[in-house]
C-alpha cells in the first residue's frame, strides 16, 4: 500500500477498494464516493438526496468481487452544499455518508495533502457508459475560484469526467495517494472540456472532522497563520497587501522579495493575513463569502501558495525535506532532499518567511535557486535588507533576469539576422504564392522583432550606466518598500514575456515561410529539368525541322524559370503548355505512350504527370492548370 493508504502506483489495472458507487433511492447511479473509514464515505453534496431516507453505497472493488451494497445516510450535519457568488464562482459541495454496516478497515483510504501544481492524476468514476467503473487521466493545471478548486485537463478528449463521476477519488499518478475529490466536469461554449476537483486541504477546510483521516502536513506553517490580534483597524498596510495579493494571484512575476522587519506590526500582520487568506485549509469562511468587505485588491486567490514555511531556526535540509514532503517526493528516501527536489518534475508556489534567520541562509538560497530554475514561483521575506537579502536579489533576480535577457537578445539577433537573411535569399529566388500578404505580414513581424531587440539593448546600456554611476537609490527605495519582485531589466514598455512570445511567433512563421519557399524552389528545379528533357525529346522528333510556335513556348517557359525571383505557378503553366505541344507531336506521328519519352519519372500514368496530382503537371496548388499566380 502507498503511504497513508490507497492504491500503489503500479496497481492501476485494479479497481480500488476505496471506490464507492452511490445509488439514490430510485436505484439510479447518483455519483461516486471515497471510503475514508470502515463506515464513512466522502462524496459531493449534490450527489446526496437529503429528502430520501437512505441511499446505497456499492463497493465494486471488493476482494471477493461480490459488489456489496450497503445502505447509507447523511452523517449528521456533515453537509456543505455548493454555493455561488454573484460571479457564479462555486464553493463547497462536500458531504459525508454513514454506512449501516462497516467495511474492512484495509479497504479504506486516507486523503493526502499534497501540492497540486502540474500534477498527473487519475480518478475512478461511474459514468453511464461505464457504470462498472473506469479510470480517467488528467493533469492538474492550477487553482481557480474562491474555494481553491483545482482545474484538471483531461489526458484525452474522451476522459472528461461525466455524470456518475461526481465524488470520485482523485489519485496522484506517481504515488497512488488520494489527494482530492472530483466535483464536476463540463464543456464550455468553445468546446473546451474541463474537470474540477476539490483538493484534500479544501475538503478539510469545509469538514474539519476529516483531519483525523488525512495525512500530510498542512501547507501553512502554524507560525504564519493569522490570529484574531491581526484583525485590528490600522494594522493593514494596504499597499503592501495589494502587492502580496497580486503575487499570490499570479501577477506573472516569478520571484518577489520583501523586507518585513521585526517590530513592524502592520507589515507583519498584513503578511500573515495574506498568507492565511491564500491557504485552502486555513482561509476563514467569512473571507471567502464576503471578500468584498476587504479593501480592493487585498484579497489573494485561494490556493495562491502551495506551501508557506517559516525559515527561522531551520536548516536548509529541513526546509528541503518539508518541500519534498509537500511535493510528494518520498520515493528514494535515501537520497538527500535537495537531490529529490532538483529531480522533481512538478513546480511549487512557495512562500518562505525569515530567509535570513535560517540556520544556514546561503544554503537556503541555493535551494531556492534550484526551485526557481525548475519553474517554481517564490515569495521570499527577509527581516533586514542586509547581505543575505542582497545576495538573494543578485542570485534569484538580477542574474536570472540578465541571463534570460541575454538568451532573448541572442534569439532575436538570430531571427533578425541569419533567419531574415535566409528569407530574403529565398524571396530573391522564388515568388511566394500570395506575395502581397506574405511579405506584408512577415515584414511587420520582423519590424516588431527589430524593435524588441533595440529595446532590450537599450535596457542593457541603462543597466551598465547605472552600474558605472553606482546609483543605489532605487534599490534602497525598493528595500524600504519591500517590493522588489521586478529586479533589473528592460525599462518601461519592455516586456520579456511579451518579447519571448513575439520571438516564438516570428520564429515559427519564419520556419513555415522558409519551408514553403524551399518547396517552391524545389518545384522550380523539377520544372527546369522537365523542360530540358522535353526539349531533347522535341529535337529528336523534329530531326532538324523548325517550329517557331513551339520554340516560342519553350523560350517563354525558359525565361520564366530563369527569372529571379521566379513565379513558379506562372512558369509551371508555361512548361505545361510546352510539354502538351511536344506530346502532340508524338500523337500526330503515331508515337507510343509517355513511357517512351525521355525524362519520364514514373510518377503517374499521364504525360507530364509528376506525382503532385491527378492531372498532367499538377503540383498540388489547385485543380486547374494553366493559370497564373
């Protein structure tokens, strides 16, 4: 068994013993459930019919394959119905059923608190077409909504959770641990298909009694949990709260560094408030239901962090172990936790408070650098703006920003230099099919790439100038405000994220355009060879005679193929006209089929056929021959 219960990762071919099929009083399948104790089943509130005397829980994974059916009723007040706010954002939808007869304890499973970011999962439900039970695969792509629900993207279009899956257990594909419960599956008006789950932390937040059947540590260090003392007028640093909420709601910044000094009651209270509000399990219901009462922009998204740790008095190894535990990295326990974190596939939204008060701050910074390199987001709080904070800024903000910008500059130089040169060289050889649109769109993209490159190079010059002058005023101001997530880099208007998207777009379009022009150039060369072979054939047939009309056709085709740039479609039409005239000589003189002609490539059964279509000379551009571009 996996730690804490549940099917181990190598048992996906078996029906899990904890999977429950729930039928309503009418005998129809109402949904699914998870056997948490011998006599308790977790499910969605909308699966439960509160007007019915009882429901039926069926255990399709029973060892004896008997599918026991046991009456079940709602367990007291363990019922949190789904509610929606004015924006239609859902919350709740969890309930607990009590069985009339217990099941074997070994058939039950514990929920596991794990981070959900970029995690591969499976769920076992009972849709109408597979009411005996079936696994669905998905990827957790991030939290959404005010209740910390997690969006799951199906592994294939047919694996969207459908009616009969509500309440199904969601198991981590790597560890086999049950980390949440399916809430719903839906398809939007654009045809996008989604499934949503409630993770273990959120479930426990709604039903605290389930803490006893849940394993894994909370995502929030108790020392960082907000208390009633924090809810005092004047203790909210509103600008700081807005910056924290922005990061915790994913404002796009990878790293945010703040300074919260001891004795600064307002900033300390504001920090605890933001971290607590972003935690799925600890966020107070009043803040979920009545967030509009808080100052605008100060309430972060639920699930804004996967883990918040207090580093004071802890070693880097202990912090790494805490991170590894939250990420589910308990395989190969003989490996140091830092090695496990380095090899992890997933990412983390991590908050670390008191980085400079750890037992070994430099080692903690090295750990954070590994997480950053792996794609994790970091909110780091220091107690002073001393050497440790400055090193963190250099190691986690300055150098990564410089390296990222250097990579982007190199890529834009490649795009605007060699790749653009290759494009112009191809354009000097052949005319694209839609020359006007082709050139206009690519020119616009290349102009944007040149502008982005110039902007980034100007930013480099500004940074070098600032370094020469030793201007530290801006850094000291950021230290004082504690808002240092931007770091060095392009000035106003320059956006590395936007420029990277631009580079991806332009590089992709250039690649497609170069491939198209190469195909046209190859086609031009094929037509040149074909024209030459037919000229030899004609000379053989005429045996010294002259035909000015056919010579004119040859000269026109030759001129079009020799022109730079060459309009391949127009040249192809001219070559077709010439070859048809040459083939006519063979018909007039009783000559045999095209198999006897020089230059025949064996591509088809028709004269002049080159394998691109069903007509002589057809090259896949259209169904009719002889037209221009």
